[in-house]
C-alpha cells in the first residue's frame, strides 16, 4: 500500500456489485464501508486475499439477501444517479 492506494477508489467495484457478484479487494480504505456492511471480501494481506477468493467462489452467490444488497449498493452508485446528485448540488 502506498500513497496512491490510500486514495484509490476502483469504480469497477460498483459494476460488479450491481451485477450481484462477490468482490474480493485489497484493504483499500475507500472500500472499508463496503466491508463494514459485509458487501465485499476485504483483504488485509495475501493470505486473507486467497482465503477470500475461496469464500467468494464457494458461497458468494448463495445468500440471495446478500446478492440483493450488493445489487442495491451497486445501482446506488450508478453514473446516472451520481450525475443527478451532482446536478442537485450545483443547482442548490
């Protein structure tokens, strides 16, 4: 992890979530909120990353409630939603 990693937010995560897919990430601080809500598999080190890949493959799509929660989160970060939010801010 370097200075860039501390500021990174991989937008691709939203696309995977919108599809309901399990997401395995490194411990990017910008994604902690998704980890705290159990929507992603957040990995602090290589060993945990490998364990999380195994978990994601074996049970990542079985929990239908979790799949729906991922989809909801992913869609809430859709560009069209973001543009509407940004427009509201600009228009006061």
